[in-house]
């Protein structure tokens, strides 16, 4: 979006700012509040935020100003967005911001923007896949080529701790027993920093949050997939893992080469439908497993119906949704940290 603001008594300036959704903004702000860093919190004051995190600042203005571009009080906007947060520090005398605090804030803002961009790409791919399903004759080939180009350009999600944290931090975390994204998601930053004081607490908080966000999306995939999974849910599976399991299961039941080709196609379709169902849930407000446990099956069915029609995919039945809810309970019991991640139900 383009923002225009007064630069001096007689001059105006314009900037192009990436758009952040309100949930991405809330997540970034909560990350700062939970960091226990006074320097980082200082940057939540509007005049500091406008310099350190223009995407967050203008995102607040855009959300609370609405289509009518109403005047916005940034301080009041923060209270409205975070009603249960202690913002008393906002009214104390300003302190000098350290370079490290500025860095931490920019990293958190960049992470929120990256998640927003990834979500937008997933939605676009879903729309292309849905269009391909309903128009396989006319320009389906062109749509498929566009989809393949988009997937080639997209940055792959992290599969290892090194992918997420970098080699140096990964080597340190491995000495503490953190080998996988699952291991990292289960950690608490204060405990890790106590065990190795070379680690920076704010950075570790970001690593843990990044691992949890990735695991949450994969756990949703495990909930909506048609692939049979083992009773133990200690290992989080990616979409590629689920596709491999589907292919393995289908190949065991096929004997001829033609059946083998059909199995490969079926496993690919299963991966595609799993991805679409993840997006369907997220766009309907069910962004984590616990969300599915807070609302009854008929209410979930009602919420996802309109979204599924917009995506041009079949609406899951209430029996399917009921199965998803049972699986969500099982995942929460296995990974207790998942209880902290949910969207507050609408009043």
C-alpha cells in the first residue's frame, strides 16, 4: 500500500509499505511484549514504532482507520488490539534504544511479513488449483504452468533446525539436545539460555516461535489428511512425508505397473487436497489444532462452507469435520504447548 504523511511544515512524503494482516501484527506485538526486553518494548511507542517497524505502524493505522480513513490514535489502537496486555510502560519516560533492540524488532517484523507473504502465496496456489479442477479443458494447461512456476519460485519451508536458525545457532542447540523442529517447538527460552549463556534470549524466542508456527501448519495437515497415521504422534510430518506414506500405502495394494502410475497420481492428489484443507481451515479462522476443539462440529461446518465455495472445492461433511476434531484433541494431548495457540472465539 502507499502511505502519505507530512514530512515538514509544507512538504509531504510517500512510501510503499507491505500490507500485514491484523493477526500478523498482533503476533509481532505479542512477541515483543513476551520478550521481557525493556529496549524492545520501548519500540512499541508509536513514534519509535513508525521508525523501527513502519509495516506494523501503518498496518495499525490501516486496520483501525478503515475504508473511511478515519483518524487513528495509535496508543488507543494498541489497547484495543491487546486488551489484556500491560501497556503501562508506554506512558513512562522514553529511553535510548539500543542497536540490538532495533535489530530484534526488525527481525520480528520481518518474520511476521514473511508469514503473511507465505500465506498469500498459499492462497493463490489454492485458487489456481481450484480453477484447474473446474476448467480442465480451455486454459487448464496455462494455469498449471503458472502454478508450477509459482511453486518453483517459493522459498521452501524449513525442514531442519539449521534451515530455521542457521548453522552456528543450530550447532549450539544440538549440544542441548535440540535436534529437530519438534524438539525446538517444545523448548522454553529461559531454560535454554540458562543452559548456555552464549544464546540471546530474544533471538531464541524467535527461533522457538518460528519452529512452532511451522509445526502448527504441519499438524493441521496431519489432522485433515486421509492418510492413515500411527497412533503415536511424537513426530510431526510434512506434506511431503504424508505424500510418501500415501504412495507407499497405495503401492503395497497395487501389483501392476499401471496401478503403480495410478498410485503416484492418487498420492499427489492427496497432498494437494490436504494443502487445500489446511488453507480452508486457516481462512475460516481455525489456524491451530486447538481452534477445532473450541467450536462444535455444526458451527465449524457453517463457517467453512462459504470459504470452501469461494475456493471452488467440495465442502467437507460434518462426519469428516468430527473426525478432524477428534484428531485435534489427540495432537494437543501429545504436544501440550499447542494449548497456547488458538484464535479467541468470536463473541
